[in-house]
C-alpha cells in the first residue's frame, strides 16, 4: 500500500517536470521557427561559425566528462582506502571538504578561475614575486586560451565534487553491507573495491557522468568568461546572438539552442539504451 | 477519500477567489485612468499620488543603484507620495522582449512603468510599437530646462526620438591610461597605431558586441574614413560596408601587436578594466568620462590613471527614459521622469560622489544658484574638463550600422 502511495507522489513530480520542461522546449522550438521558419535552420547550417562552435562544445564536453570520470574514481578510491584506516567521522569531514565547491554558483567559479589563473592573476603574481618568471606575460596562458584549459579546470572544480556527492553514499552503503562478506572470501582491500564497490557504483557513475556531460556541453558561464573570442561554444554563440543581435535573427539563435537540446536528448537516449543492454547482459 | 474532497474544495475556492480578484481589478482600472491628452500637470500629479511605479533598469552599477535607492526613491516618496520600485535587470533587451511577449498575449496592464533605454533597444521597442507615445511634451522640466533643438536630445543613434523617450543623461567615450607607463597619450588613430606597435601586448579592446568594444571599433571607423558626418545619412548595407573597409585594414594592422596577439579579446569592458587594474595592459576604455575617477576612488585603478580623447572627437550618446504602451501607472511614471530631469536631480547625478553621469539639461537655463553648484563640482583628477569633453563630442552613427559592424567584426578580425 505504502509503495503505491510513494509512486503516486513521484508521478505528480514527474508530471510537473514534464509539463514545465517540455513546454519550455516546445516553446523554444516554436520561437526558433518565427520570422523565417525552417530558413532559420538552413541559414545556421550554412555558416562556418555554427560548426566551429558545435565542435568546440562537443570537444569540451567530452574532455571534461572523461577527466571527471577518471579523477572522481581516483578520489573515491582514495576515500575508500582512507575509510579502511580511519574512523568514518573523519572520512566524512574530508568528504565534506571535497564537495564544498558545490556551494558556489558557476558564475562565481568562472570569476574565481579568472582571478586565479589569468596572467596577471593571483598565481601569476605570486610566480612573478618569487622570481620564477621575470614578466607576468611569461605565465602560461590558462584562461581565454586556445585549448580551453581554463574552462575544463573550472568544470573539474565544480563537477568532481558533484560526482563524489553522488558516489560517496554508495561507498558507505556497500561497505556497511558487504564488507564482512569480503572478509569471508578473504578479499584484499583492492579486490573488494574493484569486484564489489565499483560494480555497484556503475549506476551512479553513469547517471552522474551523463549529467556532467549534458552540463559541460551546454552551459554558458564558464565558456563565456574563460573562453576565446573565436570559436565560441554553441551556448555562448546562441546567447550572444539572441541577446545582442538584431531582433530578426533571434530565430537563428534559438535554432542553435534547440539543436543543443536535441543533441543532449539524443546522447541521453543512446546512453540509456546501452546502459540497459549492459544491465540485461549482466542480469 | 474525505481528504481528497477537502483538497478539491480548497483548490476550487482558491481558484474562485483569484478569478474574482482579477475581474474586480480590471474594472477598477478603467474607472481610474485619466485622459492624458487633455489632463493638466496638476491633475497628473494628483493622480500619481500613492501609486506604485516600477522602473526597469540595468542594475550592474553600484553607484547608479545607490543614487536611485538613497536619493531618488525617498525624494519621490516625500515629494509626490509615489512608491518607486527599482527593478534591477542585467539587460534591458530582456525587458523589451518581455513587453513584446506581453503584447502578443494582449496583456494590457504590463509590469513595467519606466524603462531606461537607448540605441538599439529603443529602436526595437519603437519599431515594435512597444512605447506609449510622445511623453516629453507633457513634462514641465523638459519645457523649462532643455534645449529642445539639440540633436543630443532628439536623436538616439541617428534615430529621431519623436518624444517617445526623455533624455536622462549622457555618456562619452574616453581612453583611460596609466601615466606610469605612458607620458604622451596618442592624439590620433595613427599615433595610437604607433603606440600599439611600440608596446606589443599592452593594448586591446573588448570584443564586440560588448558595448565599449563596439564603440572603439566605431571610433576607428570615424577616424579612418573621414569623420562622422557621412554616417548620419542613409546608406545601403553595401555602401556602408564598402565605405568602412579602411577600418578593417587598420584593425588587422594592429592585431598582431595587441594583447595575446589579437587572437582573443576580453569579453567585456569589466574584464579589460580588471586587466588594466592588474597592470597587464596599459590602457582601458570607457563610455563614461567619470568612470576612471570612481575606479580610483574605490581603489581599483592606480592613482596614476588619467583619461584622454582623440583630437578629432569622441563618441557621445544620450540615454533616455521611456514608458511602455501597457504601463499601469503612466501618471506616476511621468511624474518620476519629470523629477529625474529636474536641475536638482541632474546636478546630483553629475556629482562623481553620487554617480558621475553627465547632465543633459541646458546649463544656461538653470537658476544662478544651481549653476554655481554645477560649476563647483569636483570631477576628480583623472577626468577631462567639461569644456574639453563638450568640444570633442561627436554623435553616434545610425543604430542600424552598428549591427553591420558587429556582425562583420568576427568574420573580418578574429576568424582568420
């Protein structure tokens, strides 16, 4: 009985989300067809800037997701190893410190990264004062740079804590329930992590990484503040055209935005499909 | 089951109440609206008494917000019993969009009563018929203190205002430099080129469509193609684009000597200011001649900061106040705008301690007493004298052209 009730509550939530988000997407799509119809899309596909922007967005999204995946796994492994030696309370404090960047909005992250990493930024000035470099312009270009290093660092700083937030509860739960079993089978700490903990985390890792990708692929703040003038990411390109461009071209700006949404939905569907297949094979 | 019924009952009740509340509101409004074409100023002031007026304005500047919150809001409450609400926004074009959306659904009592606009936003609003009408003719202070023939009051980026907006303040483009590194600032665009080439990496400008960066590119256009006069007349897009070729050549020539070899540009004037404050670059740009004085005061810019304009002139534009067509409180909006144009409010606005925005009324028309205060304002050591600024003031080009420039800049300058 209580299960049905719980389900009902999630239905309400789901309907609410679908109505709000779906109506937003539909409205955005309709706006993208205003003043020009499909020509908005045709014009967009004709220009080189759209492809350059799309490529950059994809590149940054993929690099960020891969790095976040590797680094957050490393960190959670590190937390796991520590939790075998120290009392759980201390590990939790460490975890809380690690996830603290979640508190800051992205726009603050972008600003801080700029202050810290620009050539005349905090690190640059420290290096200059210490005599490591003789001129501030010798400091490596880490923001507004060719490779998007600043953007990726910004995303790592914000999204690794998010991954730890997702994964840490799994770690604790698994340890709680299965650790003794591991002992019975005489598993080493390493073996226990890779054969018990990691497989149980797969679900959370997949979901988390998809969210990280969807975000880093389509977010605006970091690439706006830390990106290069050309090419811009698709989100920045779309926003600037919408906000600063002429009214007649707003359809094109929203068309770019709609394509951004479509790609995220597509990747989500594909990820979901493969994930289910994987599950079936294992199950 | 019982709970469900109670819940449905509550929802129905709430719906009914809100529905009836909506109805009574719209009836009330029809009764209260004055015919403003015939109303006297006194009637308008009486009608405004006790009303809430919402002013939508860019909220990104602390000094502007202070001027509004600490001075204007209490004054209009005190003088006219108007509850002025400052609605801070990041970009007035968002508000224009909102009003456009309100128009599409025929919402007759819109959320905004006063808009702070100019340039492209005014053009978009006017062309989409989002503004109420000729408001300046109703304002006593416009009648008494303004030079009604001055182009700075009637032209907004080459577009006739036709009274749809009332002048509030003025901005002028200046170069800001650090005397620690530069003793003789350039006087022409050629001298600027020489400076940039001698000091690679120490100059750049914000990437258009940033407002200040775009103004710098327009300055280059005026300077390299023979002045502003030709850009106040109607040119076709092709004519315009072929006319400004020399400006692109110039920007390409200086590009390799800019900050980061001109491969990337600061995305906003705020970033350029930050780089200037860090002494990563030696010059920054501003569309407010008093900006540097305020930045020195707050400790962000070095004391060695000064400003200059090029000999052949510096871009000047006026910013205005307007009333949307669907404003709920037009009378209140008129009274507030009239107050903002009064000598008292204008002089206070000019004081760098309070805002530092050039006044738009005609100094020769204000009382001797006010004139004295005006002349004795301390504008800060980095600011050029008002006479120099006025002498060098040149008008902006047509708003339409700005769009062409911004569109082409990416293609011509950063893409290759």
